């Protein structure tokens, strides 16, 4: 597999000043990856729950950081669809968790700097495959790549490097997270003819305290939501360079496995209606990853945002999202968590760097 360098390049006024004592990578800067979790910018079903400004300002505080990266990634909850009937039924229309945003909201995603979106989650088919068709069309029309439906893989060029993103979920019609052999084969195939392979996984429990990685299969309302650690590590073993998780609606820890970064859940990011944003559910981390010439992690930064309805994600001066991810990482991955600087930054531990697999 051909490898390339991904390194953070001047993000914004909210970025910290570089550490003069930090090691400097000898390879030239090529590009960086900014990633967030769940995005749902408002729904007009079963009644109008859209922002007063039609959602135009919901992402504006985070946009400078996302736009500065060469790749901006997010998980699109719900569909981009004008009209249409839901594929699911709601016993209580007043508490109906079906999300339909107008197709014009793809403009907001493009303006914020998103380049690729996951459409593999439990709301991607709220309006059937027709709804996912519409989401794919709306994103593509704005130059945003996508993956989610079975056999749908994003493949595009970034600074003369070929990048792939494949999104997995344990739900009907998606690239199947519960078929690990097929997933490994697919990622290995992508790694053979792409410079960088990014894997997205919508997996893990939702109810109760799900902030810890359990290292076993998780279930929610009787559905198998996968064994996230087993799956993510298998993807790296198969050639993935970066694994981005979402689904539990709260942040989880991160680890450096075989030199590659795995973020187990980036939680919610911009969920305007219908999804609880109190407590840790309201934390909205924005992770920027820096990868080296061989695809291994050099370092990164967790920018802490918090959802403040009706404003959307706003910068959090208390840095709570970063502190929570640091705590969970050290608790769940005592041997493979990165080294944190206490201000949102992280990098592989020196010992981990010396043991990166070829």
C-alpha cells in the first residue's frame, strides 16, 4: 500500500500555538484530517423543527477549523430530502425520531468545509433507500463524497494522493459491520490501490452509561451494535490508516493501535433537534489528526465544542470534550492511549512510535 503524509496546516485563531519543544516531523506537510461525529441540522418531519435562520449559522463557529483541514469528515444522521414519506412508523408522532432535512442543507455542510460524509447509520434510511438516494445526490452536487450504502465507497484525490473512505454500520443496506471477513477483504482491497484509507464505523450502545469501550458486543433495543474494539483493530490490521467511530452519542476514548489512530466515538456534533444534548451528550469534539509518511499517527488535537441550542456547536473554553476523551483513553487503553499534553493535543507515546508495525 502506498503511503503519504498527513499533517495539520494552520487551522484558525482557535488553534493553540505550537510547542517549541515538540519534535518536528522531517517529512514535508501534505494534508490533515478533521473529523466530527453526528450531524443533523434540523428536521421538517413530522413538523417544522428547522432553525430560524434555516440552519445557516449552526456550523459557523467550527467552520474555520474544519475548512482549514484538507479532509473534513462527519456522520450525517437522517436524510437530505424534499418531501417524501418515511419508511418507519412512529407510535407517538410527538416523539418521532425520524430526521429529514431539506436538500439545500447540503450547502451548509459544504460551506463548513466537509469533504466526505458517512451515510451508514440507523437514520440514513428513515425515508427508505429513496431518502438515502436523495442524500447521496445532494452531497455529490456540492462536491461532497459519501459512503454508507452497501458497496458505496468514497474515492477521490487530495493533493495528488488517492484517498478512500468506507463507512460501516450494523444496519440494513449498509456496508456491514457485522460481517468482519467481508469488511477486512474490502479494506484490504482499498488499501492496495489507495494512498490513504479511512474507515468510519457507526457502532456501540446508546442507552445508559456507554462512554467506556466494553471490549465485547454491544446491544441496543435488541440490536447487535458490534464489538467496536475488535472491528476497529481488524480494520487497521487490514490496511486502514484512520478509524473514526460514532453512534453512542457521547465521546469515547482514542488509542494508537499499530501506529494508527482509532477514535471510538466522537459523539454528537451538531444535532439541532430530537437528540439529547445535556451532559456528555452535548459535548462536541472536533478531532484533527496528523498522520506521517507511512500512514502512522504523528499527532493531533481535540478542539472542544459544546452544543448550545439554538446556536449549534460553540467553542468551549473549559476544554471539557478534550479532558473527557483524555480520561477515557487512559482508562480504557492504558497501554495504547496516546500521550496527551493537557491542552487538547496528543501524540503517540515514544515507546509506541518505536514499535509501529511495518
